């Protein structure tokens, strides 16, 4: 089995990991619907699926 030549201290390990941070997700406002959504993701508004401001799948209407 491979073993490290010397042990890395907690402080040294934590200094290296300080730059690995989670960033806030980028939220866009749709110009057509005005709904906030994540970039590069499809989003649903009133049953219709939108992507890049265009309807991918229209809403299904119940016939009763």
C-alpha cells in the first residue's frame, strides 16, 4: 500500500482547502414570463416547460 512520506498537518490541509468554496447559484429572470430560474436549466411556469424563453412542452389542459 502507498503511504505518504510525511503527514500533512491540519493547518496545512485547511489552508489548501480555503479556496474551495460554494458560490451562489446564478439566477436569471425570464423576459417572457418574469419568473426567476437557474441558468442553463429548463423551468416550469403554469404547467408549461420553458428553456431560453421558449416553450419546449406546452401545458396540458384537462378536458372535463
